[in-house]
């Protein structure tokens, strides 16, 4: 016995094509066109035959395959860390598969129960899913939303100051759906051209807005920063025998980079100090001397300990602020931990972090993948941050796409908040991003260097900073409203106009029409429900099609007898009456013959626009020739 809905080679090809195109849109490829067409292979199926389960299955395989390729660096890092931990990668991939299965299933379900167009339902559902993924508490991993793929093209990403990355996602998905619908309507050139004209107009407005902001946003320079990229081995720094030499090498690189430049800020990467300063007063003294010699404030990533009741209680991934103009506040403690990785190492999430104030302004500190959480960057900006500072350590992922993918989030955070971003990574890339999303002084991965960059920022307080992720929230509410509308709609769909001679059977949740070959009349849309799909497999000789009976146009109801006979299946016996074995219909037992009698020439069919339930349609058809 087959479990689950049937999958066709066309389904498999669409899933593979969409997954490949989605990966091409992100680093390291950063191709522009795939962002706007990556979903096109999957969308025509929503306008064709297929039940909720079949769409959910397609969504699952698309989500799992796309994220298996996109997050392959996770499997590599877990294997290096501990081979059995690769099971976590499998769980993550399957989890994303479940998310997209729910997305595709929900879209199919809503479409089957309402008259809402695909260009409304799918973009809202996709954007709502991105919003929900970013809000799963400690399990949240908002990695590379579709809108983030535009970060490599700042002119396209400028509207993020008003709508955020989620708003960019919504627009990108709308374009995908419009292109898919235009392709599906290519046999009707006027309809297809209207859709393409709408896409062209929207893109033109989009580009115009981006050009205006790129040429008109006022910027200011808050100072200069020295970004220290020591490129230390990810595991060696935890060897007590090597820690002094490694910290000493980083300090020497920092002193050499500051010499002759007088930077206002010096930034070291995440966990540059593998032991808490409370246990290494010599390191703390060396950092204070370095700050005094350079005249700069230092931001240094390291381990912090909190002792309760005279014993060590908590360990934090932290950033220390040392030196000129930096008051002696407690360190910033990372709030969003990497799921599983930092849990297993006993790291505690921080909270109630104080502002990082320096003589040159307020710094908004973010450690590691906190840069992917747009809400944290927004909070820092609301709290008065002039520049966002992201400390990271991607040495675990050398040779993979992870460093480039990680850095891509900094561009969107800069545009959303209109604050400059400084990114410092142990192994790279490190550099600055200005409030327009333009990258400055980006280093190579695996390079040992210290680089001076300007701290460019602005005084603009964006709509996104003031209102938050309002587009994502609106999409969640919109999805809920659509599902509520579908839930209230009766299971037996209504027919607007019925073509006499069509046998209408009621399945578990769909209306089914048995017409044999040539059942699609004048472009009428058909969709296969789950119950009808199972029925088709058991009784293929009937060539059942499940009609998503939103509307059969008036001309269908007005065709005469000759036209209806012309649309009969090939080889059908002419005659006034015919009997066919069909599935259970209202008032009939399974396998019973249902009499089917065409209307006489000139007989008036159902009036156009009259709403008839499936039960009433059945009775109407059988009595139409009486």
C-alpha cells in the first residue's frame, strides 16, 4: 500500500530546480535573477490538480533539500566538533522541511476553501513563516530570509528602512508569483502582458526609490576604527599551553595596526580572550595599557563569569569595553545563543545589558549570529546606538559558505537602522558597512590583518526602527484571517454556474466531477483534493477529476446539446441515457450506478451566478432533463 500522495517526475524536477535557484540567490553566489524566479517552478502546481497532502509533500522536499544545501556548513562543523553531532544537522534540515510543508499545505488549503488569488495567499504565507521562524525563543535561527538575498545589491534593498527585510521578502515573493502566473497564462497574451507590466512598474518604482536614497541620505563620520582579525585556530585557543602566546599575538597585531593611525575604536573578535579577565589580571592590565597608548576605546570579545554565593555559577559569551572614554560598566553578555552549540558548552544567555558608551558615541554590541536578529539591532538603535558592532568567530567554518552568509546579514541591519555596522571576525570577513548598505574595507577569509575603516553613520531614525517588523506581523495576521475564512467556509463548495451533464460527486472534502478525457472546458480550473486523489488511485478507470468549484463561467452553462456531445469522451456511446459506475455520491451507495441524462436541445440550464451546493447540483443535474 502506498503511503502519502503520489509524486510525479514533474514534481521532483520542480523541487530540485527551485532548491537550486534559491541557493544561487545567496552567498557565495549572490546571483540577482534567482531571487525573483526561485519559486516559479513550484507555483504552477497551485493552479493545477493536487490536494493539500500533495502540496505539503512538495513543500517538505523543497524545504529539506534547499536547506540541506544552504546549511551544509553546519554538517561540516558538527563533524569536526563531534561526528555523532551531525544528527543535529539532520534535525534542522527536517525541521525546515516541516515548516515549508506547513506553508505549502496551508496555501493549498486556503486556496481550496476561498476564492483568494495565489498572488495574495502565497506571499503573505511565506512572509508570515519567516516572521514565525525568527520568533521561536531559544530555537530561533532566522538565517537568510529571502529578502536578505538582495543585500548584495544595495539599490534594491533601500526600502528596508521602512519595511525591513521581511518587507523585501514579501515583494520578492509577489514578483515570483506574478512571473509564474504570467508564464501559466502565456496562451492568453493580454493577461500575461498585464502581469508583466505590473511587475515592470513595481520594479521601476523600487529602483527609483533606491536611487533617491543612495544619492540623498545624509551621512556623517563618527570616527575611525581598527578591526583586528588574528585568524587564530578555532581549537588551539582553548589549549591552556597556547593561550598566552595566542593572546600575545593578537595584542601585537593590534598595536601594530594602531601605530601611526590614532583610531578612535579598536575591536577584537568574539572570544579573543578564552579565559575570563577575573582569572587573568595580567591580560586586563595589558589591555588597559594598549588603550592608553593608542588613545582608543577597546571592544574585546571574551569569556565572562558570574559568581554567586562564593562559587562560579554562570558562564557568558561576552564583550568587554576597556579604555579611553569607556566607563567601568559590566561587559555585554550575548543574549541569543546558537542553538545546541552554546547550550552544550554551558553558556548562559545574558539580559539587561547596559549601553556601551564611548567618547565617540554609543555602540550597539551584537555577538556572532545576533546580527541575524533584526529585533536586536533595532533595540540597539532605539537605545541610542550610533554604530552597531558585530563580533564573530567563523574559524569553525573555514572552507564553507558560512562566513559569507553570516556577513550578509550586516548589510540589511545597516539599511534597516540607517546605522553603520562594524563587523570583526576572527577569520574574516571583517569590515564596515555604511547606512546605505555599502561595504567598506572587507577583508579576505583566512587572512591575518588589522584594518582601519571609517565609522560612517547617520542621524536618521527609520520607520522600521520606530514601528518594528510591522510587515511581518501584518502577514501573520493576514494569514490567520485567511485561515479563519477558510475554516468558516462549508466543506461542500458551491458552484456558480453548472454545466448540465456533469456528474458531481461529493468526496470527503471536495466535489468531484467524472467526465473522462476532455473534462477541462474552456480553461476551467481543476484541483484534486485528497479524498478524490485516493479515489482516483482505487478507481482509475473513471478518470476522475476534482473540481475546485469556485466558478464555471456562464458560457459553459449555455452551450447546447451539440456542443456538449462534442465534449463527450472519445468512444462514448451516443444516446439519450448512459450509466456509469461511480464513487459514492449523495443518496447513492458505493459503486452504484448513477443515471446521467443530458438536457434536451434548448432546455435552460442553471441560471448563471446562482450558488448551488454540491448536493443541490447533484439533484439539479439529474432533474435537468425531466
